[in-house]
C-alpha cells in the first residue's frame, strides 16, 4: 500500500473526510491481493445497527453480512457468464441508508 494512500486514509478516519475514488480503488486492490495471498474467498462486513446503547462495547447485538471475492463477468458475451476473482471498491466502501453502515 503506498504510504501516501495510507496516510490519506488514516486521516479520513480521524477527520471524517471522504476517501477519494482513486484511493478507494488502491485500497480495495491492495486488500484483495492480501486476502487472495492468504487463500480467502469471502469476507464479512461486521456492523452494529444504530439502536442506542450501542457498539461493541455497549452490549448491542451486532451482525455481519458475508460477501465473496468472486463475481460474474457481465462483460462476457457468453450466455453463461464466467466467474472472475475481484473485490470492487464499491463493495468494500459503502454504508446503509439507516446509518448503521456496513
């Protein structure tokens, strides 16, 4: 992970500033390479819905959503779409409309 991208991402976690699309792509690509090197085929978004009293420390019940590191190649002209290994940044960086955030 390039040091500049790491620095900007770390700063955004502190300030709440948005992460650029370019940095999100670099972060997703780096995490994908790291995960595949370790043999991962899926990942989980661990979250705590905003129901008051919350979070990991407050005793609220958390949940997780499983996602895979594979997708269909929708650009293929084949009727049966082939699988591709991928981790698009849109799948890694998104939140819920109720603010509970994945």
